[in-house]
C-alpha cells in the first residue's frame, strides 16, 4: 500500500540503487541477502546467474509488487516506498519473456502502452520496433486481431508488438526480463538490435539466461543464491576466471554442440 504521505516520483536521470537489500517471500527461505547494485542514469546493467538466484525477484521489487524486508531501493535518491505506486510504475517499461497480448487488434495492443496516443505516435513506435512494414502488409493492417494471447503472431512478432508498446510508453527506466529467451537464434539477434536501440538514453536492467545477449552491457552482475558473487564488464569478468567465466564456457560448448547437431 502507498504510505499516507506518498508523493509522485520525480525521475530526472533514472539512477537505480539497491542498497543492502534483503528479501524473502517466506520467512523460512530467504531469496536476496544484502544485495547492493547500482544502475547509473542511462546505463545498462545485466543480471545473470542460475535459476533461483533471485534475478526475477529483483524485477518484482523494482516495480514494488513486494516491499523489501531489509535495505532499500532508490530511484534518483527517492526510496520507492515513499512514492506512489502508480507514479513509480508509470516510469518503468517492461519487456518480459512472453509478451501478454489481448485478443484485440494490433493497434489496441500497441496503444495499451499509452491509450491516449495518436495513430501517428503508435505507427512511429511500430516503426522503431521494426514491425510497421509487417503490419502494413496484412490485409487488415493495424486492425488485424491477434487472437487469444497473440496466437496468430509468431514469437518474434509478439515481442515486437511488446517493444512497440513499451516505446510508446516512453519510460526512462526499462526492465528486460529474459526478453528473447523464447525465440530462435536469428529472431533473437534481430530483436536484440531493437532492444539495444530502445535502451539508448534509458536506464536498463536486463535479466538474462543467455550470456551472449549481454556482452555489451555496461556492467554484468552475477547472482547466486541471492548474493552478488561477481560484478564487472564482460571482459573484466572473463579475465577474473571465476563464476562468470565458467558459465560462459559452458554456454559456449552448448552452442558448439547445437551447431554440430544442425
């Protein structure tokens, strides 16, 4: 719930700071233990680590779907517990692994990011997400119904609608939660280009399973069992020859096996 004296958040750069954050869903099992990390305004920080390490929990806490049980989360120096939830969430755009689409038109689904947007603004967002030309070739264009949960679109097309929706919202902070992990390799590369362009000038937290998608991040944070075990650039972490290097080597050998199998 909002605190009685909660005020709208004021975002002037988008610097995100997790300060010694503890969190548990259940008192019997802690999820995050003293996590500290910072995303400088306009920079990209990637969170990597095995399943259950707490990556997605960090995303939920940033939206304040839950309150931290210790420490604090700040945006531009404001504790997110002291601001209204509606104003906080209006400043964050999210592209999840599986974009939720409504059984309505493509126009409606993109406009959901900002319902009052004009048709020109919606089409501009679609162009930026590289889906406008595809939509224009459809018999019903932007009035094409996508089906239940978007079943009439491919995975890549759904993600581009989700990207267009987020671009239309135009938030200063982005959360990319395994945004390309459900896509094939070629589509993933194409979508990554769109996501990279979308992140320009915004503060980005990207949660990733495939390390090859985050090598260009300004900082990579390695989580394990709710603790930050390593942090640095891709090159710095490889040089350290620690957990990240082991993960990178394992995924590289898996990619080679996939190529040989193909």
